[in-house]
């Protein structure tokens, strides 16, 4: 038990993908702030460690009973890239298109009485613009290079040098942009009081907060897959050549 609690939140998320749902529910940062030990993270969140461990075990059992758990630490990088694009990039684009107009609608009705909505709208607009460019750069530059690099390794061929030098260069840029996205998410959550809709909120207001919370959860998992799995594996693959 003590060994488990000394592992970082990042390590636990990598070993047990079902743990990410528990961390999300409890507000434990596992993507950008995953270097804390589970014990430290629980202390900060004022949560009993044993209770969190039990929740992780239950989540794993439930997930195994209902669906296949992908071990992205071992499956081909090309499959992980396809998953990130098809699941997370697609979702992010669709939600940006949906949430922008919804934010405008809610702000027009409730903005005078709830000025926090205006701050959330501004933060989301900046985040949406950053993410749109960020995903484009990944899909046009970084992801194709990672897939080509893996293909070369599988076929025992030399890796063609990319125009950006080492893969670590675009990875560092992507990670910095992930940190910026994480800061925007925290700002929106703080401004909304944890996405708790006020008593006078209409259905659109409640729908907005629920959707923003779901957007946050998906982006956390999205960043986790890239920062903690895809990027380190790609760097290791390049260095092994």
C-alpha cells in the first residue's frame, strides 16, 4: 500500500487508465501536474488515500467488465495517433463549434447579473483559438513525423531527419501549449465556482456548465495521452536509433 501511494499520479494513470476517471471526479490533476505522489495529491485535495485507492480499483474492475482497455504504452504509436485524432481532436473541434455560440447566448441573458460568465467567455475564446492552431500543427507536422519514424523503425530503415531537428523540439512547444491550455481550464473552473450553476440559471446556463466540465475532462485525458505516453515514446524511439 505504501509503495502504491508513493507513486506519482502520472505513474498511476499510465499503469491504470481507469484511474483517470477517478482523478477527474476528485479534481486530482494527472496531466500537467502529475508529478506529485498519490499521497501528496490526496493531502492537497484533503482526501483519504485509502478511499482513493479503493475507488481506483473499483473503476478498473468496472472498465474491464465493460470495455477493452487500450495499453497505449505498448500499442503502435500510429494507433495512438489515430485514436487521439479520431476521439479527442474531433471532439474538441465539435465542442468548440457548439460551446462558442452557447456561451454567447448565456452571456447575453445572464451576463449582467453574472459577470463571471464574461470572464469564462474570454478564457474559452482564447483557449479555442490556441487549441485550433495547436491541433493543426500536430496533425500537419508532428503526428505525421512520428508515424513515419515508427514505420522506418519497423522496416529497419534509417529515420529521415525532419526539418525541425529532433522530435523533442516540437514536443517541447506542444507541451508549453498544453500548460497554457491547463491554465485556461483552471481559470474557467475557478470563475465558475467549479461549474456550479447558480439558482437563477436557465437550462442553457446549466447545459453550458455541464458541457464545459465535460470539455475539461476530455482535454485532461487528451493531454495525458500526449504528454505522458505519445511524446515520451516518440523521443525514446528517436534516441534509440
